[in-house]
C-alpha cells in the first residue's frame, strides 16, 4: 500500500502508484480517434447528423442516427461540449460523436471526457502532436461523461 501526502496528512491508497505518483494506466481506458479534414470529408455520410452548436439535442429524433458531427465554429466556443454531454449522459446516445470545426490539440482531453469518440483536426494541426497530447495523461481520478465512476470506486 502506498502513502500519498495531501496537505499535511498522509493518505493510504489501495492501488499502487508509479514513480510520478500516478495510478497505473491499466485502470483507465482512454481512447479517441484523430482524423484529418480530408479523411473526414471522404467518410460515408449515411446515418450522419451534422448538428450546429446552437441546437438543443433533446429536441431531436435520433432514431437511425449512427454518427453526430458536433461543430466548434471557434476554439473558444464550447457549446458542443455541452451537447456531447447531453447526448451521452441524458439521451444515452451510443453512436459516434465527432468534433468538427476549429479543433485544436489543447481541447482533445476535454472532448474525450465529455463523450467525443473522434476529433477532426483543424487544417494544419499535426496529428502526431495530437496523439502525444492524448498519451500525456494516463487517466483521471474524477468520473467523466463516458465513465462516470471515479477512480477510487473502481475495483482492482
């Protein structure tokens, strides 16, 4: 059992930590596909709904929809995060959620945590740099839209 210091009081952890104080990666399942704009445009559009970021997803009929493209018109506009969360958690949408528009690598972790499966990178953004951003963090202690159970509540 490892000891972790939080403030001045040591905490006991049930799971071993690595040398950086992070839990082992086996407790996490982070995955997100990175697409280029060209690959996105060449993809099949059958069963795809392109949703503007000002539309309330709760008002839509999602039967027959296998993929929803959520748009980020600018990187500072985060309404698509809320749409993704609503689609995953409240509406139970199990299909693919794809982030399109002004998608930068700084946004990828938050996109993954709010329910996106695929990010279509803005033209000129390096896909290998995007993958390094995703690989940078082994996981998170908090739950997310996809995996609501926090780390401490998961079985070994």
